[in-house]
C-alpha cells in the first residue's frame, strides 16, 4: 500500500477508535478538508503509471475505514455522553401489564349489577362487632358466630358497638347501608325509606387456608330492600347474574340452608361449567356452590331502623375468588395470591 494512503488510513482508524461521535468523525475523514478527501485530491499529483495502484489503495483504505465506522456506530448504540442513538438497533419490547384477575372480576360484577340498579358502596374492612355480628341477629357468644373464624383486633372496645374485628364477610354492610339510606334519602312524613339496592365489595378475613380458602379473600354482597320483595325476585337476580357472568348455559338453584340473618335462607348453586349439570369428576353432582343468600331477617331490618311490617328484602354474599374459580375451573384459589406471573399472565 502506498505509504501516504497507509498513513491516512492509520490516522483515520485511530480517530475512529477514540471517537465518541461517529458522525463527527465521518466528517473529519470524508468531509470537506477531511483526511481522506485531501488524500484523494492528491491523485492528480501521482505519475500516470502509478495512478491505478494509488486508486486501488484508496478504495481499499476507504472500505476499511467505513467498516471501522460501522463497527463503532454499533458499539455506541446509546451513549448518553455523546447523545448518539443508533436508530437501527433493535428495540426492547415494553412489558405491558394488566389488572389482576380479581380486579377484572370486580369490574365485571359491578358492571352486571349496576345494569339492574344496584350501586356500589364500600364499608369498613375493620369494623365493630355490632355490624359484623350483633346487628345480624348473632348475639354475643352465639355459637353461629363460629362459622366466621374471625380475627379480632387488639384495640379498645366500644361500649355500644363492642370489639373491632377484621370483617369476616361483607354482611357488615347491610345495617350500615340501611343507616346510610335512612339518613340520605329524603323521607316522606310516613317514614318511607329506600328502595335499597346495594352492592358491597370488600376484602374479608377468616382464619382458614386450603385449596378453596385464603385468609384474605373478597366477597360481593347484594342487599335489596323495598316493599313486597319476594323470593322470585331474588332468584331472578341470581339468574341474571349467572347468565351474564358464567354464560347463557349455566343456571342456578336454591337449596335450603340456615343463616341467623336471613329467613328463609338458601345456599345458591350454579351448574358446573364442564358438564353443565350432568355430573362429572370435578363437580360430582353437577352443581357448584356459589354462596349464601336469603330474605333479610326482621331483626336485621329492625337493627337498621326499618319497619319489617312494611318492608322486606333479600341479601346474598358470595366469594369473588371462588366465583372466578367456578368460571375458569381453577383447582386451587391460593394461586390468586402467590404472585406467580406464569399464572397471572394467563388471564
Ligand atoms: N355472609 C354470609 C357468608 O359470608 C353470606 C350471606 C350473605 C348469606 C347475605 C345470606 C345473606 O357466608
């Protein structure tokens, strides 16, 4: 290689090597007055018989320089100090998250019940014994309370409302809602109230953990109080929910049960999504248990200051995690709270 070309090539490669701005370096080499441009201009001073060889050397040097610049550019994909961004480098895909499946279900449930006039209310997660039990016809030391495996809060008790508890069910919202509606709806002189159409969704806590229980879970509670509310309305409401949430092929049934705060009381079942009621390995009987329900007990209406002679109502309270599990055929609801993305990303 011609020594002049060699010299210019080495100079250029050294410049590229230490470059932080390949665009600027390019100009220093190939721009007007650049190392390579000046060198190429020399060709006219070369004896004619050597010009072809000089030209070949120039071409070879040029392609070496361009190659070095290309490598430099790629190595400086993004350099803050130079502000150089290689727009040809492949981008990093942004991870886009989504709502947790419990939040998705809450949105869906609220959407279904608001269509038929229920409005979402929220009541305390840490509440008085009075609202969680006593006002619901479960006096102190009543054995029925055992079913709620309650966490009590170490805090001063109220002489009127008793101890504080982590709400073991959303039924604590029933009497609170009666009080709210009595306070805020304009009342006629005859003492009319309501109607009440409450949907109360909240976290609940019980001392239990296994495939179908987590110590913290969510419930949605419906309460409807008006004149002449009857069981067919309760059944119609459940059917509306079931067809909207689980699909048109699933139906509900009421099974007699017992709760202190409803009379009569029911357990609500929905047909299994796998066999649609025929009976299979998962459900055995064809039915899956959705949750409790019933006609509001007169003592509960009284506790909320509503005259049970004039008004009646129905209530239901179902677990959200369990309801989702029944839609998606999940075998273990503890999966909801293990925060394993491999599970969560599927929804
Ligand atoms: N609170 C009851 C439970 O947690 C469910 C229920 C709500 C039953 C309203 C009847 C009426 O199991």
